[in-house]
C-alpha cells in the first residue's frame, strides 16, 4: 500500500545561492509552507525579490517506508522549479499553482541531499507575468514523499491520482483508471461509499459504470451531500494500492435568461472572488487559514466563489465541496498575452482539470482574465483561446468554459464568441463612470446577445480606515465602499439573467506595485481586511441580502467623531424591521425590503446608538466635535498633491471637480481635451480611439484622480509633477462654473 510522508520540516534556505554539494550549515532554517516575499511582497514599491532561491534537505533512506518506488510531490512551487537529488537534475516544472511529482527512486542512495530551486523571476513563457497581485516565490504548499508498489495507480500524468470518476444525477458512476507497472494478475475493485461510509455500489474490472440507487444530490449550500469513489488495485487477493475521490451528484445549466440552474432549480449565484494570501504570511497558508477564509465567506452568505487567478490549494477545493460553494476555477492566463506562453497555458489547464475533475463544487473552467488589455484582435491570442477551449471540452465534456473580459473589450469582440459563458470585469463607480451605469450596461449586452449567458466576474472599490459624511468616488473611505456596494447589490441581484456575480474581492490582498489609498502594497477592495481582523461595513451589506442568519449591524463604528449637527447613520439587517435608539430615545422604526436602513441622528455630545431588529441588537458610539478629525482623512504617501492641498475659488473649477462637470463648459472642454491628449497611458488604446467612450468612462473622476491614476502607471510619457498640477489648477480657477 502507498504511504505518504510529509517533508515540510527543516529545509535549509537561501536566496540567490548556488546548488550545494552538501547540506549547508550557514543557511536559514525554514519550515514549509514558505515564501520569501511575505514582507517585501506587501510593502509597496514593486521591488520585491523576484529571482531564484534554493531549498535543501537531508533525506536518509533508512527513515523512509519500505517501497518499490518513491515520488516527490510538490503541491505549489512558484513559479518555476527544478528538483535535484545528490547533484543530479531530475525534473523541471513551469507553473506555480499546481501539484506535480518527480520519480526519485533511481537517484536515491542511503544518504541523500534533496535540493529544489524555485524561481519567480520575470520571463516570457510562464504565466502570470503581468497582473494586479504579488507573485510570491517559494515552496508555499506541502511537499510530500509518496512510497508505492512498483505497480500503482498512475502518478506521472499532470499531477492526477490515476482515477477519473464521472457521476450523473441518475445515479450512474463511470470509472476510468490508469495503472503504472506490471498489471499481470491484478484486478481493480471499484466502490462508491455514502457519507456514512457504507458501500452503496461496487464492481471489479476497468473503465466501467456502477449504479447508486436513490441517489442523494449535491445541492449547493442547501445540501452539499458527498459520496466517496474508491479504486483498489488488488493482486493475489492483496490490496497493493488505493486511491479515492469525493464526488457529488448534481446537474446544472447556465441559461441566458434564467441564470444558473442547479438540479432543475433556479439558483442565482451571488458571491465573491478570493486570493490565496494574507498579511505577513503571503501565500504560505496553513489549513486553519483556509478554513477561516471559508468560514467568513459562508458568514457573508455567498454561494459561489471565483478562485482567482490560478489553481488554489486542494484543501480549499475540498472545503468548497463540503460547504456547497459553486466554484469558478481558472488558470493565470491574465492581462498580457505572451506569444511564447501558449504551451504553458495548455500545461496549466491540463493540470487544473486533471487534478480537480472530481470536485462537484467546480462548474466552469476559466480560460483567461482581462487578456485583451492590449487589444482583442490578435490572431495568436484568438487561436490560443480556441485551442485551449477545445482542449477543455476534450478533457471534460461535463463543464462549460468561461472568460473574464476586461471592461473595455467590445461586446461584439470575436474573443467573446470562443467560450461557452461570458463574464465582465466592470468598475463603473470606481475606475470611471458611476454606479448607475452597471445595470444598464448588462441590460444592453443581454439585449444585443440574448443567447450568451452573461455575468459580472469582478466589481468593487477600495476602502481603508478613512471616513467621511460625504462619500465620493475615489476617496477610499469605508463609507463610499458601503454606498458603492449598496448600489451594485440593488442593480445586480434582481437581474436573474446574470448567471453569476463575484465581488472583487472577499479579502484585501498583496499587490506590491500598488501605491495608493495611504497603505502601499495592497489592493484594498476586500470586504474584509488583509489580516482578516475587521469586516468592513460592505461585508454586512451582502450579509443582509444573502445570509439567513438573523443579525443587525450599525455602520460607521470606526467613524466616531463627527462635525455635523445631524448625521446619517446606516443600519444593515436581514430582518424586516429595524428600530434605532440614541441614548435610549427611539428614532423610529423602519421597514425596508432592500435591507438598508437610513436614520438621521441628532449629533450632540456623546451618543450611544443601539439598533434593534427582532431579537438582534448592535451598538455604536458617536461624538460631536467642532473640527473634522484629521485622522479620518486620507493622505496619500506618494501623492504629489492631496485634495485638501488644492486652492479652490468659489464659483470656479479646480482639480477637485469632476471631469464631466468641467467638460460641460466650452472653456473646460478645450482645456481638458488638450490635457487628455498628453495622457498617453489613458488615451484611446483601451477604447479603440473613441474619445466619447473614454469621456463616459472617466467623467465621474475628479481631475486630480485622473492625473493621480496616470502617474501610478509609471509611464515616462505621463510623468506628472506638483508644478504641473498647480499650474493646471490655476487655469481651472479661471473657468467659471455654469
């Protein structure tokens, strides 16, 4: 029988080192999972170490279980890695997010030096190379040794287990298996066990179908019932190898009018996206971290997760099966098409499907994300997608394919005709446009393409611990994020033709190139902070719509000091009626089918707030102050100017005014038009040279925010100085508002 030995403990580690001939005595001692970018990959500046690092470990054969063959199993080595045993190179692998194995049997001596080099340096052949997240380097998942009989279920094909099981809702289960070694005198015994461990179907043979009577369906979060499919390799009456996979019986379709349908029932998919990293830990997560993430996603009420932008840990896919999440799984074919990366897209997709075929939670294979940033008509890009799409269907006839299209991709693009299902990443209300544009955009797509299932694969905005009573797009306040998600919920959730909506993102995550929001190195669009310690108000907006757990939540708990005499307080609840008390005095009861309750609260001295909704209560605190608390105000660390440093002239424009308002005047239109010509990074590239489309997208930006975003792109042609901004503001101060 096979034995699995975990090798996570005691590795010698050094960045940029040569391959050692003996176990180094002066290197760092680390335990896996491990990344070398847990700090520099999250502190901003886009200067985290990207290069080669070396892991070394002594391995004594006497400490290994007796077996004919030994495989080294690496569950995540980002992004390319090479394995050496006793100085001999045995294998190389490109792709940092999947499981792969190396047969080390013939290279083993009595005493052994195991060396693994890992490289996350930039190149032109391995995805991802351009994306809004940190490419953490390291052996950041488990490394195991698998000891097996010379005849065993295959361990050499794309990290799979040598078993493929296909169930259907009628109760039929089709088994396929692959065996390595001498199969003479062997037989394969297949069985299906229910959740209690009782055998409900069995047979001997190969590539056969068994039947389960009175099958219990896997029905998402309502009833995530799982069976176990098992294959035993038997020789002379002895089981010499065994593999198993949990399976679920379910049927589903994605209908362009009715959305997602599970087991014949309309089952709207409303959920979140997730990255696999944490503050101070990077991507080297342990099981308890994955479980906490899943607990939080379940608490918010989501029933679907987009696992972006790469293959996630098998433990997390298992949790998705157990908790009934409907999952979008994808490869990191993202942002920039690389002509030299075609083979890597094939390999990463083969690994994704082979290793995850059994998970009932997974319903779509994601081909790419925002890959048309440089245009949607590149013949090589289109051919790559066509071949990738065909390969997915050949490997898995049961699941459709999907792409996440960037907002500027034309809705008539040939790229959108390739997959079975389409979703768009839209940020109207954050990166241009305003919140009201979201629903109508999808209505327009649906009207023009009524036969294409359409969803929203990303939407969101950033929030840190900044606060205001007058939230505005681009202010990074918790209040604007809450407003944004209120508006998007009201637009998206009633549109049942949207097959799935995924908030970007469930958690803040590392993006070392980002220098904005006052805390560099992170993307702060999460509903929960990077350390998982704080649930932002927007978290509770979704809980109010999606969760059945009774609750009430007063927003703005971190916004205590307020200057206004009467302040607005928002309360979220999934209960039908909310009553708010201020210092024990009722401010009235409200009923709201949209779950968002707004109260005007007198702000005098110290105020204790208490919200009551059925049996649920929540409390908060306000304090009247004479001047705005400067600790609540964003101060960009790398900003050339902050909005409060700008000279404003009553009745005239400034950098703090919206582009759409300025463009409504002849003088403003002439001045801004000339300025936009100089911003090549934000010019017509993504809009196909259409100025009207560009202006519609960015009309809700302030001029300062537009220039700030251009400067973040680090383009020499768009280098913006403080002096340039002050001069531009002076000219705007001469243009009267209508």
